[in-house]
C-alpha cells in the first residue's frame, strides 16, 4: 500500500503554499553568496551575503566569453551567441548589439577614449566596430587560419595585433585595415595579447606554457620569460608598464595560479598567488584607489573571484558566485567596480566595499 501522503490531492491552500515555497527557493538562490574574509591572523571567515542584487536586461542569450570596459559607464562583451554587445552597466540598458560573426566571439578589445572597439571569433575573423556608426563592421581583418584568441591595440590606437591558434601574430594598420606584418612560431598557440603602455612591445601568453615579449617594430620576439608548468591563459600589464601578471590553467588546485613578473629590469618572477582550485581564466591589476596597498584580482572556473595583496601574495577576499559556472573574463569598470563574465549567468557587476574592510560584493547581473 502506498503512503497516504501520495494519495492526497492538492487543494487550493496546498497549491498556494507550493507556489510560495517555489518562489522563496528562487529568491534564496539569488540572495545566497559565499564570501570569505581573510584576517591578518590567518583565520578565514566565511560569510553569507543576504543582500539581493539587481537583475538587469541580459546582454547575451548564451555564455559570455569576454568583457572589456569601453569607458566608465559602458562595456563591450562577446559570447557564444555570436553577438557583440555594448552595455551601460550603470543603468542596466543595452546600448547596441552588433551582428557580424558566424561563430562564437572569443575576445574583445577597446580603443581608449573612443567609441571604437574590436572583436575576434572562432570564425577566424576580426572586426572593427563603432558605437555611433552603423551596425556593420568598419573593417574586417581576415588573415588567420584558425580561431583568433588574442587582440591588442597599440597605445596610440594606430595598430592592432591579433593572435591565433594557428601559431601566428598579425600586425594591422587600423586606419586602412591592411596587414603590415606577420610572424609565426611553431607550437605557439596564442591565448592572450596585451600591449605594454607607452611602448612598442606586446605581451603574449601561449599554450606552450611560455610568455613572449614581442617588439612590434619588425614583429619579432624580444624576450621569452621562464616557462611555467601549466598553460598560460591570460596576462595584464600594470599602468606604469613595470610589471605584469599572468595566470594558468589547472585542476584540483594543481596549477590554477597567477604570477607577478618584473617587466623592465630583472624580468623574473616576483610573487605567486595560489588558492584557486580550477583554471584561472583572467587576472587584472586593480586601481590604486581601491585599497591602501596595491591589489590584483583573479577569476576562475571554480566560480570564485579573489582579491590579492600584490606585494605579499596574501588573499584578501574571496567572492563565490555560486551557480555561475566557469568565470571567463574580468574587466575594471571604474575605480570601485569590476565586471566579471560567466558561462551560466551572464555578466556580474561587482563592487568593492570598504565599510568592513576590503570586501567584494555583487550588486547586479546582466
């Protein structure tokens, strides 16, 4: 004989209660976020955020693979829906959607203090867009034979460097759309490119676990940094151009780290940041206004964003974005805001809070 509760029919009251608890379950899933505060004495405090966050109009209908800040209000993002989107993250509005790629968008890069930006895709194409122009690309850069995985704009915005899994770097004239130079290195599967501020040099990470410094004058390798034990997935250069950080892939805590390097003098490793348990997909220097000491941020496939003391390697704060899937990209929005792209929940707007020390909290998602 079946249990009696399985034989009961739901009356109006039971239906109302079921709907109520279903709604409460959804609300609680929005409210619950694990955060970890690291005290100077080494004790880790876990806190559950109880404040809800705003859900803006979604920027994409699929996973978001890359995000970059166009200015202090707008960001550019690309994803598996093949779209490039300009979004006002302060108002929660889509400014414009750009359709041109035939496959997933892998990278975006912006021209500083302008309305122009670039996108790269698995369709092997790079496109240049203008926010205030038509929805058609201004230029289409065709030259790679495999997915494009690196974009870097020169400080004077006259040149664009692109990199691919085809082992090739291409240098383009932004004004004419013409390819100026090309270089190829065997097994150099490019994962990311970053132009050094006020210099002619380009930093490049690779699946061969090395980091190369290219001179754009002649597009040749000027320096190779000591190889790491894991694939280098991303890199970012400090504003003064003296240091850079790179991060690596990994699993179950093996690899999964970020490294600070000297770019100008010794070109050696300065510090390492360990604490993630899966691939670290992105790493960025944070504005000095955020903290009394220099800090960096990392995002990982383990759903966590961490803030680190740049000099000591100590983890200052961890925000766990549960249910977001792998965190794919980080960008600095303004002096107190971070944008974090994710596989399952779009883009997260994170804000640094100093009310109880250095903390990071999610304030919106789109």
